[in-house]
């Protein structure tokens, strides 16, 4: 058996139709589903997080990390830099 595990269930994941710890009979099906989930979560969720998949043994773990804050190029945004 191969498992897709979501390491940390964010609010968007909890509201989605996805389930944690889904099991598959073969590796290819699990990998395809994990990549589809990762792509969907990165494109359609709230954009506060980045999702990526890691394979360890028979488990595909989808990790979640805070999205890095975008830099304003050193400008404070006060309007006096331009």
C-alpha cells in the first residue's frame, strides 16, 4: 500500500474535498494523485502557503510552508522613494 499524507492540514485543506492519509494499491496512482493535489493546492488555495511533495518509502507526504513575503525592493511603501 502507498499513502498520501498531508503533514499539516491548513484551513483550506480542511474545507476542501481532499482526505488525509489516502491509500493506493500502486505507486504510480499514489504519485499521480499527490502531484495533482500539490498542484491544485498551490494554485487554488488561499496563497498563504506553498505545498510540496516528498517521497519516503511507501508514503508521499505533502508538506506545507508559509509563503515567503514579497520584497518591495527596499522601499518602505511610503511613496517617497520614486
